[in-house]
C-alpha cells in the first residue's frame, strides 16, 4: 500500500500544477492556447508527452514481441513522423493565420458547412484515443491498489483527476503538467531500462535476443497485400494526426513562428527515439520474467508492469508507475481539451451563437460533458487492446479531413466543392472497404485516403476557388 500512497502523492502534485496554472487563465484564448506564450522547451515537452502515452509504454512492446518492429509502423514511428511533418509543412502557415482551432481554418477556407463537418470528424476521432488512456488509468489503479479499486472504478477516479486539473488551467495546466510528467517519464524509464538490461545480461544480450526472435524486421515480408496493409498502418497516425486539434494547440500555443515550427519537429523526433526504451524493456522482460511467454499470450500489455513489480525495488516501482501515469495523464488531458475546444468553437457556437458571451464557462462545462462521454465509451469498449483503440480512432481524419487542410494551405484552386468531393469520396470508399469483403484486398483507410485526394483534386479543378491562398506570406 506504500506504493499506492506514493502514487496518490504524485497525483496530488499534478492537481497542484492545475491550481497554479489557473492563475494564468484570464480568458478563452489563455484556456485554449496558453495565451500563445509557450517557449520552445515547453512546446517540445508537451508535444513529446502527449504522444508518449499508454499505448507507447504498454502496447508497443507487446506488438513488437508479437510481430517485430513492422507492427509498430503506426505508432510510434508513424505518429512521431506525423509531428515532424506538421513542423516542416504546416506549423508556420497555420501560425500566421492566428486561429483558435483547426476548425477555424476550414471555415475561413471553405465556409461554415465544411467547418462543422470536419470538426465533427475530428471530435469523433478523439473518443478512441481518450478512451484508451482512461482504460489504461483504470488498469494501473487496479494494480496499484491490489484490486481494492476495480478497473471500472479506476477509470472513474482517473477521469476525475485528469478532468479537474485540465478544467482548472486548460492548456496552461497541460503545458506545466507535461513538463513535470516528461521529466518523470524520461528519468524513471531510463533508470529502469538500465537495471532491466543488467538483469538480462547486458544490452548486448537483449539485442541478441531481439535478433534471435526476429524482432528487428521493420518492413513487411510477403505479397502486395502485406505491403498495402503496412502502408495503411503507416499513414493512419502519420496523416491522421496532422488535422488534429491537440497538435494544432501545441503549434498555436508557441510564442513565435519559429517555436511553432521547431517544437513539433524536435518533439516528434525525440518521441521516435525514446520509444526504443519500452521496446527494450519488453525484450528484457521476456528474458527475466519466468511467466513472460504466458503473459504475452494472454495479455502482452501486462508484461512490463510485471517485470517492474517482480524484479525492481520499491523506489523503482514508484518511478515506473509515476512514469506510466505521466504518460497516460499527459495524453488524456490533451485529448480531452482538444475536442472540447473544437466542439465549442466550431460546432456549438454555430448552433447557439450566444455561447460566445460565456465562452470560458462553456468550455469548462463542455470538458465535463466530453469526459463523461469518453468514460461511458471506455466502459463499453473495455477489453479492447489499447493500441487498437488508438489506431481505429485516427482513420476518420485521414479520410475526411487531411486533404482539405493540406491542399487548402498549398493550392490556390482548392475549393469548397472540392472539399465536399474529398470528404464524400474519402468516407464513401472507406465505408465500402471497411464493411465489405473488398477490404481484404485494399485496406479501408488507404483506399479512403487515395479517394479523398482524388476527389479534392478533381472537384477543385472542376469548381476552382478564386479566394487568396491563406498563410502563404510571412508574418508581419
């Protein structure tokens, strides 16, 4: 129970950061974008911490042990490279527009109808990702309390903690908590990896074990169907994370354009590099934990927690579970705030314009509503692997929101009717492949992605826009 008490102290520190951040929130822009005052190191830490989530620490090692590095092309490598692409091609142009949400771009470029539809797609995509974090919180709290809290009870407790500190300070809370949580994650997991490697006979022995199990193979072996499935997995988070509000908030919360551009690039690169640590821990666990093969067959996501609880001293157990909670809570808070701001700014305010008079209050109450919706969804999806919950969530923005954003920023002819064609074609082909046998040949997300791009180009060529290209000129 000492471990549980120490973790409760950790949760209390996190809530304290929320109270500290509350002092900085004077208006809705402070709540959504931290007043656009974040320095580079905080944009980097909040980008890294948001991506380094439960699926990275628990799901990725299990995937590698089941099928090698090829199984992780979606996350961490696709997800991390998506952040790099944001910094390279999207951050500067979006920052110059001084928008509050990514949905505002769709309104400015294509009108209110596209704004509402794209924002709805973006909001729905967050259900699976936040549900994955809430599920992980429930599992961790059940383990820490030795069954005193069930997974379902742990979900409720975890949701309440994340909700409170996010509601208090919004993006300021998230940025401060992510700085603290990233420090805990990096230090804790690094120390644990060193000791786990020593227990397994050294880093060379772990590397040799990975080679023996053929875990280092990154590209698929097989026919065209295998390659198509691999490419589809690669683009799911790589492309799906680009038109997302949580990424946009980190770009727009930066204090200047250079910070907005470099933050995601450094954060994404650091995420891909540090994701090697939980993979290393997973291989070491197979060498050290006697019941590793049984655990991998039954629930591979329990492998690393079992390694820590059975082989590490109490201090390192605290470090590990602190790191795990850091990974989960940083992502959960970000993915609660992002759809909340989109829902209020781009959907609710179009339906009830009077909301604008009480924007900050409505944002906080909507956060409560979305947290409740996610908790219900997480309970309904209990038992679904965390990694799979995240992957499914990102298919919608890939097929329904990416092309209007990308071509809307870079192609002057991109038009409202082109965006409609893109959304219709992307979602239509995705649905056809997802729910029919045709999906066995062409993965639904890849087919929808290609169809959406074709629809955007053909629709815009047929009905070109005459509006000026947004965000192309340097900021004054």
